[in-house]
């Protein structure tokens, strides 16, 4: 009786781990689709606007990416400093 219970319990654990793997893959797929849709919408918007507006928007986007890059570099530097000096 004990061996049968262990086999059933082991089978349920394997089934549950499979479900979590499938759910993780589904989550990644949904995230990828949402990111792709956002990028597609942004590109569509940029292509649909007139040249001056597009250049303005691209300048804003480049500025924001530059700021984000600077912040990320600073955070990375702070994190490295924290790791090596603790």
C-alpha cells in the first residue's frame, strides 16, 4: 500500500511540474506577443506621421533611450561597487 501511494504521489509531482513548465512557456509567449505588438504599433505610428513630426518623435525617443542608458550604466556601476566593496 505504501509503495502504491508513493508512485501516485510521484506521478502527481511530475504532472504538476509539467503544468508549471507549460504555464511559464505560455507566459513568455504572451509577453513576446505583447512586446511585438507594441513595437509594431510604434513603428506604424512613426511611419504614418509627417516627416517633421516623425523627426521630433525620433529625437525624443533617442533622448529617452540615452537617459535610460545613462541610468542603467550608473545603476550597474553602483551595483558593482556594492559587490566589490562589501
